[in-house]
């Protein structure tokens, strides 16, 4: 296969992922085109690109999801290729086909691979010819409730009713006992139909306290497929990830190789090329089972980059140009440990509900081993139209303990006001014994977190800071013969309350 040099790429996305792709393109000497909705007209990713073009009104259905406008923008600006980032159109097989039909390069896997892996049932059937561990269950869609109930009885309760299309926990229902089955299946079908336009569901054994561990893979158009080790993604809320780390605290070398081999076989099952992620669930015995494949760059890809030293976006572009992967499996090594926390505009003290508004103060942490992938600036509004993630905070250390401690320091230095964020929750995770020991599952929030724990942690830290400030004032007062009131000296409730109100002044 002859390689094609890409000189200009249109990025069909917004925010932090667009900025991240632009940086790699600049290092490769590739020009970039940003697209934006009217809500993002002044956004950093628009200014960072060499060119920018508006594709519609703020709602994503009128802008970032308009494949026709995005393809037209690529042609108008002379871009040879489109990078979809993640979300929006990144896993849309129909869009991928239209990009190719327009004579453009899609920096992603083939439409056929996207289509197969976009359906959990199709994916299960595709990988069935390989020796890949699967969760006990049925590999076909079920519609008849009586038939489905028989299948569930054979599998054994508790079982999981899952939507074949989509993800994010939608169309997924746990059924503990037979008498609950009919109602829960109807709900799963309804949710799946509403969320994905496809009510197909299937049934599998429910694994009660699993870990969510995924393998990063890279494949080229010459048949080479490699795995770039694992990421632990078990800290979640509403079945969506909040904290990720690489490598996992529980995966040993033998398990890593077995999971890597399984991930490579999943990719082979659909003739995969490009960057992708094979997701597994891992039970309490550390037995792993294939869950699904995400046919795109993942939000958490930076932690893999940190421990391998490989720029995944650059590799995607080279693969799209038709080049072979320039390194072998044996060349890859894990160096150190990396953790990523997602900074969402959400209130963890209020069931992680979105908390949009104006970002009054915004200052990112600095220093050794800290990386911030963001798309926000001070004074910007968090739009109501898109995902609530405003940044990714990544730390790297020589080992897991250093990466965790560095993350605590980085969170303390991250200044965001005007909105609530998930940073206090992420700090709670970093300090919790279950996380620090590596003994946790996807039920971390359910088992260990209560909103009042954040208040208790914050109050203690505020008290320590207040005492330190009062001590400093006392010392200065002695030198200048100034008297500090007993209420402040003793740090009573009134003094603490006043101090909290004035904290932003210090």
C-alpha cells in the first residue's frame, strides 16, 4: 500500500480534544481546520487552529452532528482528512462512509469495523471464533418476554439486561429475581429505543462487583496490531468514568499478556486499523471477560501516552496515511504510573448533577509530572448544549503512590470558581484507603462515597488553614503589639464562619 501525505486536517469536534489534536498536528507540520457552533465562536480551539468555520447553531444536532456540513467544510478549506476526536460522529459508520465517498481520509477505523463493534451483539458474534473469555449469556437479541425469561433462568439470577447499541449505562437493567424480570426488561427496551433508536437487548450473567479494565490497541493497514497495556477505569458515576489510571494496581504481567492477546484478537476479528480500546470486566477472582470495543480515541488516552511515551494522535495520523507502525510489541515498556481525573462541571454533593454557569476563576496546576488537557479559560460560560467535562487533569509519577500524591497536590492548586466541579470528589478518591490500596470496584461511589464526606474533608482542611493563618497573625501581632480577638484565636464557630466567607480574599 502506498502512503499518502496529509497536509491539512479538519477536526470534527470541539474543546479539549480538538486542542489536543491541534498540538500533535503542529508538531507534524500539518495545518488544521476547526469547526465550531455559534456557542463556541470565541472558544480556545477556534483560535488555536489555522482556520475555523462555523457549522451551525449551538445544539449539537444543528452543528457538530451535521456530517454533511462538516464534509462540506473540509472540501471548502482544502482539508484532505477528517479527525473525529471522540463523541459526536466518531463512531458513526454512516458518516465514515460518506467521508470516504467524498474522497477524504477518515482518521479512524473502517466503516465496517465501526459498524461491527458498534453493536454489542455483532461484536460478540464477530469475536466468537477466537478464544476470548465472554460473560455467560446469550448472543442474540430477545424481544419475547416469555422466551427471555426462560433464557434468564438458564443463565441464573442475578442477570443483566443490556442494550445492544450504545453505552453509558443506558438501556441496562440489573434483575435480581424472576418476578422483577418483565418490568425491568420493558424498561431496558424503552431506554434503548429512546437513547439509540434501537430497542434490541440481550441477557448475560450479572457480575456484582467488577473492575472495568481496558486495553489500548493500535493497528495499521498492513495487518500489524499491538496492545499498549491496560487502563483501570473502575471509578465511575452513573456508569461513566471519572478517574482512570495506568497501569492497573491489580494486573500482573501474566494477566496483562493474556488481556493484551485477547484485545489483539478482538481487533483481528474486524480487520481493525487505527487506535481503539477493548474493554473488559474483571470479577473478584481477577477473571476477565470481553465487554465491548470502542472504535476511537478514548477520553483517557493521555495516561497511556504518559506510561509509554507514544503520541496516540500522531500514530492515528500515520496509520491513516497508510504507514506501518514503526515499533514492535517487544519495544513497548511500562514506565512509571499515570492517573487522570475528569473535571466535570457537576456538583458531587448533589448527585453529580450538571452545574453550568460562568467560570469566574480558572487557573491550572503546574510543575513536574502534571498535564492538563482543557478547552476553557477564565470568564467563559460552560454551555448547556454539550458534555459537562471541562478538562482532564493528568499526573505522572515514578510509581503509583507518587502519582496519587502528585494528583492531590495538583487538585489543591487547580483554581476554579463560579461553578461546582468534580475535583473535590476526585481528591476524596485519591485519599480513600480503598483506592490507595487498590481494593475497589465499579461500585466505589455506592460503597464508599456520601456527599457529607466532602464537607467533612473540606471543613478539616479549612480549619487547618485557618489555624495557620491565625498563628501567623498572632506572631505578627506580638511583633507589632496587636491584639487578636479570643474568638479568632480559639477558632470558634463564628470565627470559622466569617473566615470561610472571606476565604477568597486570601
